């Protein structure tokens, strides 16, 4: 069954590049996931529209963590700043998968 991973940042733009790199990493590793990016303002709406396995936040919106955790019923975590800055899709994919039970 396909697991859905949502990445969120201030506007959804910087995480879009990371999504592309994560998708390539998943394809190389033959992992069945659907990964997409959204803006922080749309997290609740997107969480209702998708059957999410995990939500990963860009470091720039880590201050919203507590609010988001209280709004959704899925694991939420913040992407490591170094992995985010280097757009390390493979490491962020592994991190996301480690959060999925």
C-alpha cells in the first residue's frame, strides 16, 4: 500500500525541490510512496484531503510544530536543517519512513 508523505514549508516552494529528490530516492530504492509539498497555511486542509502517513516540516516553520501536532492525527516532525539545506532526498526519505509505523 502506498504511503503518503507531506512536506510543508512557508510557501511550499522550497520543499517542492526536496520532494523531487525524495521521489528519485524512493524510485531507486523501489519504495512505494506518494510525496508532495504544501504551504504551512494549507496543512490542515491537505491532511483532511489525503490519507497521510507522516508530515515533515521545513526547519523555517518548526515554530509551528506544536500547533500542527494538535491539528492532525498523524506523526509530525521537523526535517534536519542540514539535510534540508543540502536537499538530501535520500536521508529525508529515510527519516520520513522511520516515522511511519
